[in-house]
């Protein structure tokens, strides 16, 4: 249904997602404030435009993959933004894959639904925004194996699926606008807390005389088993091929985890939800970043926070 796809935000994730869209045969038009990265794409034969507004002129679908809520708001509603104060726009579908808070997603989605389509499409009256944040990291973006968690009208989700499938292996429909963003920040909250729990348990175990490998074996065959113990273990040498076994390089940076916990805290505050573990995890990851480990994988809490082996 859609062939002309605009893409804004060509960073670690976005640049790899664009490569997969191009491979799948979509006609892609890109934009980023970083001119060097735009040049890299034009040299590969991909069209680049100077503003989000110009991307919108050429695209039936626009995907954004930006650092945070303020960047997404700016790209949609700022000067030269996708909507640029216009009532009629060309793109029928706007997909935001950035990790942002659901409240911002819902505000932007409302602004989109107040617009009209420049050219009416069969059974498609108005432009629609979907929130479709991802799980899978840089490796998943590269391999085209991301998981999308999607919020917005279901018929728009079904129309977007072929595009999402060219960049990911699975997508989960989460319900109304903002629910994809909510799913993403809740998943990362659970992941951060389970990582802290496993790190604290393995560190205490070590102090009590049981090796992390043996205790991991126990956890993984008992009720303490979770992704942080059996797939992404934080203790160097327990599992091969995970960040803890390569000095916590690669993987999911502590600063991104800190950012996602800030989103969880802000969202919880807005709906009056008590979250004692959000505050504790936030405090620990903030300290990790202040201590200079912001680019290390988030599982480095084991070494730098619990095990006291700071370099
Ligand atoms: P990044 O910082 O590498 O890339 C962001 C890109 O957006 C940069 O190229 C930057 O120049 C561009 N940009 C910033 N402001 C802009 C603007 N106003 N207009 C146009 N371009 C602009 O970030 P990333 O790692 O690609 O992550 C993007 C999003 O995906 C974030 O919300 C992040 O939380 C989420 N995410 C990242 C990972 C990961 O492992 N890196 C995993 C899942 C989700």
C-alpha cells in the first residue's frame, strides 16, 4: 500500500533500520540534523532532505527514531516540522519508534488526528500516528529482528505491518495510542529492577562463599530465574557472548537505562502511581552515569555498584 517512506533520526538504531527498508525495496527519504550522516546516505543513493517538513512532502509514511520526547515534539510540531502548523499533510501514517513517555505520544497523536490528508485515500480519511518503540537494540536493528510494541488504531497497525516486518521479526499490538510507549518503559523498568536483584543476589552470594556460576545454576533451576540470570548474566565469565564477558562493552548503555527510568518516573508521577523501585533504580543508574560508566552496558551495576571493583 505504501511505497514512499520518510525516515527521521539516523543514529545507532535509525541508520540500520533505514538500510533494511531500502533492502526491502521501499523508496526512502531521510533527514537528520547531523549532515555527515545525511551525506553517507546520499552517497548510497538514498534521498535526503533538509527538514522534516520536506520529508513529509515526499512521503506516504514517516518514521521517527529520535533520542527523547523533546526531539520528537520538535520534529512533529516545531518550525519546519512534519505538521508545520498545516491542516493538510501528505503522509497518511506517522510512526514514532523512539522511546518516549506515553503522555507526549498521546499529545502528538491528537495533533496528527486534527490534520487532514492532502490527497484522500480509499477508506483512509485522516492521518494517523502510531507509537511503535522497539526492543532488540543495535544488533536487532542491524539484523532486522526488532520487536515493535505498537499503540494506535488497529487498522493503521495492520496497514503498517509490512513496513514494520521489513525492520523487525515481530510486532505486538498493545491497544490505543500511547500504549506502545507505555509497554516499552514498563518492560525496561522490569528489566532494570531484575538486573539489580540478580546483581545484588550474586554479590551477596559471593560474600557468603558461593561462586556466581554455582549460584546462577541454582537461580536458573529455581524461582529466581529470569532474563538477567539466564540470558544476560551480569557477572564476567558466567555466560559467553554477553556484555559482562567483554568488559561491559556493547549492549544497552547505562545512560539509556537511566533515561528510560526517568520516563517511567515522570509517567508514574503524572498518573499518581507509587513506584518505590522506580526511584531506587533511578538513583542507582544516575550514580552509575555520574561515576563515568554511562556508555558501559547496564549490567555493569554488578561490578561498579555491588561488587565495588571500580577502576
Ligand atoms: P542516537 O542518539 O544514536 O540517534 C538519534 C539520532 O537523532 C541522531 O542521529 C541525531 O542526530 C538525530 N536527531 C536528534 N535530534 C534531531 C532532530 N531534531 N531532527 C532530526 N534528527 C535529530 O539514538 P539511538 O540509539 O538510535 O536511539 C534512538 C531511540 O531508540 C531512543 O529513543 C532510544 O531510547 C531508543 N532505543 C535505543 C536502543 C539502543 O540500543 N540504542 C534500543 C531500543 C530503543
